[in-house]
């Protein structure tokens, strides 16, 4: 266990210190803050409802449940279960580029939420899969860069979020299939 913890800390310092540069020092704090994505999220959500057709409207409804479930799972259940102290509160010489809270570290809720959404949309709109995964990965990578999560927090969060996203994509696709079958029977 100590061996894995040492690797986690070494990779954390590599991301937090070695990769540091003025461009990343502006970019990662910006993308790690959900407030900076609010307008893009709103536009994309409205596009799902207005231009997304049946699948888009189903996705819009299921997305609300997905985000609520993934966030509650990570923030209120798993973090309190594991009680891992954040690196900005536990390690010396951490470059902290955003506020360091007293909440727990594992899993990264940013990673859980963004990967759940990325996998969800990757299954519903596979043409854009690479874009969704890159966006989620950049947000996840921002967390150790700004000093608030270990790499294992984001890896665990990515795996948990991917599982949640997959589950909710099955639900959305199942709903769409049932609606399509019902519509065919009515004709």
C-alpha cells in the first residue's frame, strides 16, 4: 500500500510542479471552475431540448437524474466513506491555484461528474465520443494540477463516473426503445 501511495504522491508532484507553466496556470484553474462552463452547459442543454429530437429530449431529462446521482454518490457517500485528506491539506509544498477546502478528496467529484456525462453522451452520440472524453479528461487533470486531488482520486472518479454514465445511458436508450416500440404499435 505504501508503494502505491508513494507512486500517487510522485505523480501528483509531477503534475502539480513539473508540468507547471504560465499557460497551464491560467488554463487549468479556469476549466476546473464549473461557473466558467455555465453558459456552454446552458446552450448545450437547450440544444438537446430544441434541436435534439426525441433522443435529445430523453437525454435532457435523464441528464438531470444522472448529474444528481453521480454528484450525490461522490460528494455525500463515497467521500465520507473513504475520508481521504486532500493533498493541499496533507502534503508540503503544494502549488494551490484554487481554494483548498476541508472536504475529502476521494473520489474527485469533478472526475465522477464529468466522466459520467462524457460516457453517457458518448453512448448516445458516439460521433462526438472523443470530444466528450477529452473534455472530461482535461477537467479531471486540472484537479491535481491546481493542487486539490491526487491522481488516484481522478482515476477512481473517472472509473466510477464511467460506470454511472454507462448505466444511465442504458436507461436513456431503453426509454427511447420503448417509446419507439409504442409508437410503431400505435401506427
